[in-house]
C-alpha cells in the first residue's frame, strides 16, 4: 500500500464521522466521502497533497453531500407531491467547525454502526471495509472474488438496513457495548481470515485484506489500549501473518507449516505479537483471541518444526475449548493431540465432528483426517480423504495441494 493510499484510508473514518455528525444521513454521507476520495486520488498526485488533507476531504464531501441531499429532497417532493422542504440547514455551506472535528476519533463509533446487529456478517464486513477502511467497491469485490455489482448491492442493502433501523451516530448503550464490541472484533477477524486463506479463487491469500485488517485493529487498539481482547486479536493477526511470506512457493502453491522456511517469517511481527499477548495475559481478563494468539506464539518461537511444544499447544486448546464452543477449535485441538501423543488419539477426537452439522461437509475436517490417517500408516484411507477434501474446497491452491498429497500416496 502506497503512502498516498494509506493517507486516504486513515482519513476516511474521520471525514465520514464529521459529515455524519454535522448532517446525519449516514447512507448519503458515505457515498459523498467515496466521491471525495476519488477526487483526491485524481487531483492530489498532480497538484500535491493539501496542508490539511482532512479539511480538504471534508469540504469536498460536504459539497457533494449537499448536492445529494437536494436531489433526495426533490425526489421525495415529487413522490409525495408535497411542498414541505427538508430543513434549510441541510443545504447551507458547512459551518467552520466541520473542518475541525476537535481531534476526536469516532472510528469506534463508526465501527459499531457498520457492525449493527441488523446486518448479516457479509454486509458488516463489506460496509466496514468501505466506510472505515476506505476501500472502493471494486477493491472489496476483488478481495472476496465476487462481481463488483454484487458487492455494490450488498453495500447498498447494508446502508438501507441501517437507515431503516433508525440507528444514530452514537456509541451503543453501555448494556449492549460488550456484545457489539465482540461483533466488531469478529468482523475484523473474518476480514483477516479471508485475506490469509481465501475461501475461493486462484490465490491462497490476499495481502490487501490482511494488511487492512491489521491496520483497522491497530486503530481500535489506539482507542482501547487496555482491552485485552483487542490486544489479543492484534497479536493473533501479527503472529499469523508473519508466516505469510513462507506459505507459498514461487508458483503460488501452498507450503504447509511444517515444511516452511522459517527464516522467511517476519520476525519483527512475531516479537511484537509475543509482547502484546504476554502483556494482555498478565494484566487483563482472559479471552479467546488471547488464547489463540498464545498458540500462534508457541508456533512462532519454534525455530524448527520439530521444536514445537505441542503439549503446551494442547493445554492451550483445552483452555480455549472451555471459553469458546467452536468446532474449528476442536478440529485444531485434535491436530495438536495427534502431534503430541499420536495420530490415533487425534483421530478419536475427530469422530464427534463427523456428525456435527457445522463441520461434516467442511473440507478442513476431511483434510485433517487425511493427514492423521497418513501419520497412522493408513495410506489408502488417507488418499481417499485427501481426494474428498480436494473436491470440497473452492480454493485452487488448497485443491492442488490436497490432490498432490493424494497422488504422492498413490506412488507409495
């Protein structure tokens, strides 16, 4: 990401917050901000970045929002055949204070709005990336491998849903805040996961999405420096993304964790992640992101695959299962048990998952089963499971890897 693009993305939530605070109309304000960002991307490279980039974006966005409000008012008058006009203050030039939000950072308020409970997770993700992240609809669509028109409809529906819910631009009531904060962190976690291992397509990962997720969580951490789960999520992302340079071969094929060249791992990111999670575990209430980050830290500190402390990882998964009922956690726990004590013990833990409706048709369950069967010496069973997992995944690099594992067993 260039410095210019980073500047625009950093300004996006503040510009949108200023417009929504002054005018209301989140849906139209968001559209106006996107047009202001487009104008900046066209003008600033040749004319230079203004001394007050945020003020410039606010002024341009405000003018565009005024035009949109006039157009919206005219449409309503035509449809309702009424003489009532919208409040005059919606159409005057912005007052001086709109240029200077007073240093307040409304990013968290904006995240709460984008992760409103009336929206589906897919809509929350799309709206967060656009309104808070400053990505264009085309960039978001490319990240999730869907047509731009489909993503545009998803974003439009999300904004309509928020408008229909009558949501205002303010922090949710204190009684709702913890649940809504959990939704915000979950959305950022989903964005990162889609970037780290794309659910479909030719590429294993999207650096655009992982980088954006980390940037957004850093922003939340600046606002909530004492929140252990925010620190845990940032640590988890850093420790996981540190392995990205070693996850693919030059041809884009997948390299499993145990075969990666660990000299390619991003050591500064691992050190930062370790510090974050150690500090959070020492002074805040335990949460699932912290435990996951601790597991990632155990992997990150092992200089060689054979140095991995699998018994410690098993113990951490046991803690995680107590605070987070999740079949994917149990799946990873089974892998850790297999590595610590043997494949038969791991396979025994997989059996209940085969009747779990959330997992029974998931390619990862069959892929793990194949790996453990191979470890146990059941090559025919492993080959069949690798092929079944390959048929179930929609990720081309994962499919190619699973098929190659099956073919390798065929020649044994």
